[in-house]
C-alpha cells in the first residue's frame, strides 16, 4: 500500500511503526471499471483510499416542486 505510506509520511510525518499499525487495519480491494462503491441511499462505515484510477461522485438534489 505505497500510496497510503507516502501520504502518511509526507502529510503527517509519522514513523514506520505507526505506518505498520495503520496498515494492519487496512484491506486492499481492486474494483473493476464502472463498479459502484455505494448505491443511492446506501450508507457505509468504511473509508476508501483511491491509490490509482478515477472515482466519480454524484449526489441527489431533490426537485423544489416535489412534496
């Protein structure tokens, strides 16, 4: 998990021991192109760190005329 290592070192200036502890709680996933991480209305208790690629975010704005 090189991306998270670089982020922790450069942004927070943490040592290797702390990085190892953080990494012990991480699970690496590889998602295929066009896969949804969350569906409309779905909640999660996870945090995603995107190491490479692109993610699109959409949000719902209710119509002002709806009751």
